[in-house]
């Protein structure tokens, strides 16, 4: 079965410092992995995706993530946090079978950015 | 290119009533999925439609149903509303099935009183 575990429910950083949001996944086959961001009272926006091409994936707004199969991890990073990065972040794995496809979401990590 | 449009944005209903939510996917996208988001349970998969057929269903009671029309627009219906159905309902649009990324609408905030 496919699942994701976001290791931190809340991360606090100062503006200009690096961001690290951690995600471990479980999948019985080569997974597709995504990071989505949700700002308050908004829908979900795709930050980046991994679909078995390059293991280092670059996304929007300076975010990137590295797929590490040996560690079953897909951590999200950004070199320098901005106030506008404050939001909730979701790590997502695709569950695909004969019945169709579903996105399996982690519990989310709330990122706070202080000035 | 227009994004995913969900209507209405907000709804207040009374226990026992039923409600219909609407989703218009991105033009050319044939797959529409629905998700429920609550503070306690997080984001949970409801069902997926592709070319007017339900392909996949999550672990929700039969009170939750949906359909997809020939223009790919989708509706979900919740009958006999319960207080616990209060949630943000999100619609996701994809070009096709498989591992393609999903694009989400802003959601419909349903409050059951």
C-alpha cells in the first residue's frame, strides 16, 4: 500500500534562512511523488513533482526536492525562506491500480516564517 | 487557460438536507477527482471520474455520490447531511489518469448546522 509520512507537523524559520520539510513514503512500486502548498482559505497548488526522471526536482518559487530511494524520502527544501512561503505543505504519493488513481496525502506541515 | 472552477465557494446546510457541489475541470482534462479536507482527518480521497465513469472510490459511505458529464464537468452529492460532513471539498482535474499531476480548485466550504 502507498502512504506518506510528514515528519514535522510544524516548522518555524526566520526569513532568509533555509527551509527543510521532511517526507518519507511507502510504496510497493516506483512512486510518483508531489509536493503541494495550500495558503489559508485557498486550494492546493502544485510545487513540484517526481515521476521517475531526475532525482533532484526543481519546482516553483525556488523550492526543490530530492528523491532518495534508499531512504524512501522526498524532502522539500528552499535555500532562503520568504514571508510569503508561510502556508501548509503536503507531500503526496500516487496510488494507481486497476481501479484507477488516487492521491494519498500526508498530514501536512505548517510552515511559519518570522521576520 | 482557465483553472479548475468549483461552485459554490461556501454553503451552509442543515442536518438531514442534501447538497450538490459542482466542478468544472481545466479544458481538455478528462479526469476529475474529489477530496474532503477536515482538520481531524486531513485530505481524503472520495472518488475519481474519467470519461463519465467512476473509476475509483474512497472509503466513504454511500451518502456520498458523484457523476461526470460528457463535457467532463462533475458534480458530487451528499445526502442526509451530518454535522461531520462539514469540510472543505476539493476538486482535482487531470489530463488523464495514471501519474499525471492534479490541479485543484479553490474548494467548496460546506458547513452543516
